[in-house]
C-alpha cells in the first residue's frame, strides 16, 4: 500500500498539527484587524500584517458543500471508497477541508460539531451532523 | 484587432512528441492559414504546459521557431490563459510594442504525465482531497442543493457537446451520447460522473493576432474581428470562496460586453468552456444568459443545442473535441464567424467564447464578430 500523504510540517503549520494531537482545532486570528483564517499563513490575508495568534475553535460549524469519491486518486485511499470530503465553515469564520462522519452529509448548511479522530496514527479534524 | 489565422494539430495521442514540437506544428499551420510569412511575427505568447512545467518556456519556443520576438513569454492562468494572452497581444499591438503576434498552447497529458491533474491539495490530502474534479463537484453539489439542479440537466450539456463533436471529423471523441448512457456513466467524484468530465488530450492550437489594416496590407483572406474581451480572477481556493455558485465569469463577461457594446441577447453562438458540465451551468448564469439557478432549466429545454437560442460548443467542446485548455474554442469561434464550422449556425454574426482555469478560479471572455 502507498504511504499515507502526511502533511508537510513546517514551523508555520507545526502548532496546528500539535494542537490537534492534543485534541484542539485551532485557527489564526489577526491581532490588528481581528480577521480569522485557515489554512495557516504568515500574514493576515485581510490587512497583510504579520501580527497574529493561534486561537481554539469552539467546534461548531456548518456544511458548505461536499463530494463523495468513488475513485481513489491516491492508492492509500483505495480501500476507503466511497468516502466523503467536505468544506466546513467554523462559526468563527475560517473554512477548512474535512469530512463528515457516518451517516455522512445530507444537506448544505447543515450544523456540524467537531469530532477529532485519528487517521493513520495522526489526529485530523472531522465533523458530525447535529440535530437542529 | 483581428484573428488573422488559426492552426491546430490533430487532438488525441501524440506519443513521443514534446510540447515544443506540437506548438511549432500549430504555429506553422496558423501562419499558413493567415497566408503570412514567419518574418512578419514580432510577438509570441504561449501558455505554460500544465503537465510539465519548464522554465523559460516562451524563449524555448521562440528558439524552436528561430524567432526573436519584441514581445513574448509564458502566461499561467490555466484554461483562462488563451483569451487572456490574445487580450494582452491586442494591448501590446495597440501600444506599439509589436505588430503581429502568435498566441499558442500545447500539452501532452495523454501520453506524457497526468500527475499535474490528479495531485493532492497540500496538507488537505490527509482527508483524501485530490484532483481538480472534486473542486467542481463541490460547486455542483451546492448548486444542486440550492437550486434543485438535476443530473439530467447536466446530461443535456454532455449530450449537446458530444453530439456536436460526433459531426466534427477532427474531434478526439466522436461517439454521440444518449441520456441513458449519461445516467449509466460511473460516478467519479459524486455528483460528477465520468461523462461530466473533459477529455485528456495531447495536441496544440495557435492563432495569429494583428490590426485589421495590417491584415489587409498582408492580404489575409478571412480576418475575424475581435469585438471585446475581459478577464477576472477569483483567486481563492474553492473551499475559501464565500459563494461557491458565483464566479469570476460575471466580471469577465461584464468587461467584454461593455467593450463590445453588446449584451447577452446579441450573441448568436457561444463556445463555453466545458472542462466539467457544471462549468457551463455557472458560466451561462454568470454571463447573464439566464438567471442564477435557472441554467438547468435552460439547457434542459434545448437552449444550448443547435437550433436553440444559444447553440454552444459547436465543435464538441472539451467534452468531445479535445480536453486541451481553451484555445480550440477561440478557433471554433473564428470558424463560426467565417462560416466554416462543421456545425455552422446559420447567419451567426456574434460568437462569444469563454475560457476559465483552476476550479473556476480565473476567467476570460472574448466576443468575435464578422
């Protein structure tokens, strides 16, 4: 089987993955203009300043959209098809690529709750649909 | 400003040929079609090949043609590059920086490497997020949920393009498609089926751009006027885009229509970039051919078929003629304005051409006349 496509951990992204390992999903917030974002960047994409801090997400989010892979584009995922990949918007604003736990996604704008879990020995953010 | 000449290789498989060779063949044919000599060319703009990036590629192509252009280089805007390059060629000519420009592209993912089209998206690959198709799937899922768009409506687009391509002797895929075929086509990245997804092609296309008076002077037989052009860039990854079902196509078309002094109702035929069927839906709406959310009904009612109010992709589009990134659609627009298309729209006087790249990340629009 092919190797798991592990993230490239850099000084910029290391705190994000380390926090997940401790069970926390974090995002960056600009200390100048308060804009919040993911994925990690060195400068605020709104005001362009490099004055930011990591902040813990509440875990509440909504489902922007999703797809279901019926074909694996990478060998490691070959036995997992069909699997879903989702775009999630956190209540604090940042968006991320993630997935929705069984029974899976049903409709756009569905409310979601974070549930961090391990894939190939490393924690990743996943979400569960919650009743409204 | 006019398109004075068009040239293309056969589309499909060109094993063992590199993109420089394919580009030179298309450029040679475009010059021959324009009826001008190579020595008249002093501008050379080329799209960077997607499959295999090479530094100084524009200079390498100039060298392969023994040209020393005054204006030249490589443009990287995915499938929106061809129309943008023609626009920049027009602006360079108007600014007196060059007089006759060739715009070209070549790629060979069919027999070369396809890796560029199936790569993982950085750290998000941990979720199994791979490939370009998935981004379009995200847009389509949202469109289906928000507006009730149905698979049969996407099928209508695939069928229209494939049926047009079946009558094009130079199309890579000449097999017509039925709705049953479409619905039976396997899901790749749901909601996208195989038949929603463009072909993978080796090949090249090229056009020659110059002023109308220069074309007369050089004795160009069938110059086709460029009435307007525009471009726009969302430049945000699909996951970060605030509104998935609205794209840069809107601003791009607005600029092109304003330059031409025309509106969607003035367009007789269109070549709409169909890398995925959903891209056609989005473009029809953002261009103003139908209201947001109404494109599914428009295509289902036959609006895009030959004989409809806006026949599209008359040479087969990316779903049938070739999956190359977009210059072939400008070439088909030129053929429509010359009256020489394999699916000629009677009395067509205005052809709109759309180009777009990434996951609807960047867009370009052109309007051709007679």
